[in-house]
C-alpha cells in the first residue's frame, strides 16, 4: 500500500495569513494612536556621514586652492612664513584665494562614514555575550563537576554558589558587582558587567552539566573503569562526550537567554543595544521604529545561534 504524503502548503499558507493578520493589527493599533511612522530617520543610527572640521593653525592668508573632484586642497601661508595644507570637501569650502584667516577659523569639513549608535550597541552586545558566555561555560563546567564530586567541601561550596546565584535577580547581582565589589577592587563597569553575567550564566550551566552527567547510565562509568581508565579519564573520554549531546539544547537556550540578559548591564552605564536604542529614541522620537530595529538585531544574533545548535544536535545524533 502506497502512502501519500499530505500536502503541507495549506498549513504554510495559514501561517503566512496569521502573520499578515498580526502585521495589519499592529498597523491599525498605531493608526488609532495617530502615530506617524518615520522610518527615514532610522538609517542614520546604523551609519552616518560624520563631519570633521578643518581649522587654521595660525594667522595668515589663503595662498592657493586646488579643486580635484569632490576634494579641495587649501594652502595657507602663515605670518611667520610657514605653510599649512588642508584637504576638505569642495562643497564645504568657506574661503577663497587671498582671504585672511585667524587661528581656529574653519576652512571646511571632511566627511566620512561612521558607525551609528545602534551599530556600536550591537557590537557591545556581541562582545559582552561572547566573553561572558565563554567564561560562564568554563565556570559552569567546573561548578557542575564539583557538585558531583566526592569531596564534601567542593560539593558544598558549588551548591552554595549555584543556589545563591539562581536565587537572586541578575539585576541585583550587577548592582552588587559594580557598586560594592567594583568600588572596593576598583573595577571598570565593563569588567563588572562581564563578571556578573559570567557568574550568573555559570550557575545555570552548572545545573545543566550536572543533570547531563547524571543522565548517563552508571554502567558507562563502570565499563570505562574496568578498561583501566581512572576517574578523570572516564569522565573526560566517556561520560562528558555523551552528556554533551544531551545538554546541547538547554545550553543553546541558556546562551540565547544570555544575549538578551546583556540588556541589564545598561543600568551601570554600559551602552549596549538596548541602551543605544533608548538614546536613539530621545533624539529621533521614532519609538516604534527604533524598538522594532532593536528587536530585529537581537533576532539577528539569536536565530543563527539557534540554527547552529540545531544543526550540531542533528550531526551528533547521526554519530550515535
């Protein structure tokens, strides 16, 4: 008997219809608020043309101006005989040949592309996530193994660490690190933010590692020991590789949460993506546009991370 595969396109069409309906509902909601969309104000917060003023170094006259395309080379002759050569954009030139200049007078400007606040905020969020995630993984792996240790001191200390961090809000931990520990040890706000995020992530990774190791059948460790491996070799070569396959989904979820948790370090004046968005709103008055862009940038980070974790999970499943 031949089984016919059911057509999936009606369900995909229904999904698209639901998404369109949500978009229309959002548009109607903003229309009821008399909100005027100004998407043209948004691109400058990603990249803009910065202007750098070129000024005279002393008193003198404009000796020569040579225009070449969009650039003008201005030669100034100072009273002492010294010459100053400045390159400015030709359409910004404020003087002509023979004009007198004083010290500090603006001759023109040079324009160049520069990253906007949202681009810098995205970069800050990325490096905060990568550094604190890597440190959190190391801390969590160590703490998780300590929770499984036969040494009562290691087991008790790791339990206190995990329960203390998981039982208090991350925002409070950031304040403690910056205003108390950071003040005593003279730490920068970036160091305090990374440390708080790493320790917070490490506590959750420790529980994930502990659960993953305990999910492996005890016979695996006994078989490894019977082959002559000691406890550390058995854990490194037999138990942890199997546990990694099982803990990969919750680990990916924890790191995705970490990317979003970086928004909390804005309370200690670290200008990451969320704080950059708030600052952009104060100057553009484009509330919805900026927040949609901020949400899209977080998705830009997290969706590839989720996709990579899924691919890695499928590849590891094929090796079983």
